């Protein structure tokens, strides 16, 4: 199963609703990047704006929290109706508690790793989560170049996930995904792909999503 999750980070806010509506027929999940200007040097959607997006779209929302206090905040996104809530391991003092708080509200749980964080930090938590997110750029901004050096980490994650075959754990990559890099990430074992610029800078976002999915499927 291959999933393409368009990231609306760089979509012009004035046309956000129409833009989201326009990809509802082809995206698998809507990737919502939440940044607080503390965990990363950028600020995006407030909680109220996130809530509105989650309520308005027919797509399942994949919330990616780049915030410094996920242990206090993450459950709110699940409560608001996000289908999946991902927090950064680097920002969490009590990941097990946060995992439970998200699950309690019926969302899938993801844990994200920045490029400098090794997979061994996440490995002991893998059996408790539904998705591992390996960042392929430094979190904070769209439009950066894909870090191919992260593929070792993706391969490692794939191996560990396959060993836990009683659970449906997704393996997501985020940052610099294009028609070229999606194949590289797919080959390393990713099955869930975030794409910002590759979708929304394309002439036709719907065609771009389908092409990304079909390209990944050729591997
Ligand atoms: C970066 C965000 C990404 C970003 C991806 O911190 O987490 O989701 O929007 O954008 P592209 O695909 O353009 O790299
Ligand atoms: Zn993201």
C-alpha cells in the first residue's frame, strides 16, 4: 500500500480551502505541518486553524507536529478529529504517555525523527505506534533538497517494522520528495510519502499526486 500525503505548508492561505478541496479526490491523507516557532524556526497553523482544516476536509488529516510541547498538545489534534497525529521524539519528555493520549482519542500515532536523531531512539517505541516518520530534510520549511543520507535510517526502520508483522505500521518520509526521490525512498522501504512542492508547484496537482503514487508503485 502506497500513500501520498500532500503538504499544504506552502499553499497560499487565501486559496487554502479551494486548494484542499481540489485534491480531495486523489490524495490519500492531507499532511498538516504545525510549527510553533520554538521547535523549528517557523510558524504555520494555529490550533484553531488546524481544527478548521480538519473539520472542513473530507480527507483524513495527517498532523505533523513540529512543536516543543507535544506531551501537552498532541492529544488535542486527535480530539479535533485528525486521523493521524505525529510528534517529534526530540520534543517529548514522556513519549509513552503522549502515545496513549493520542490513541485515547482514536487517532493513529506517529513519531518523527529529525535527521540527526538515530533510529535506535525510536526502536523501543515502535511496537506502540502506527507510523514512523523519517525526516528527509531538517524540519521547518518546504522546498528543501532530499537528504539521501537518510536512506540507511529508512532501511533500518523497514527491517524493524517487518519484524513486528502483527502490526500495520506505516513508514513515512517527509521533505524533498519528487518523482526521482520517491523511488529512492520507496526502494529503501518507505510506503507513505509527504509531498509539498512536488504537488502544489505542479501545473496540475491531481496529476502530480497520481504520478507520484504510480512512480512509487513501479518499484
Ligand atoms: C518540513 C515539512 C514538510 C514540507 C515538505 O518541515 O514537514 O512536510 O512541507 O515540503 P516539500 O515536499 O516541498 O519538501
Ligand atoms: Zn511535514
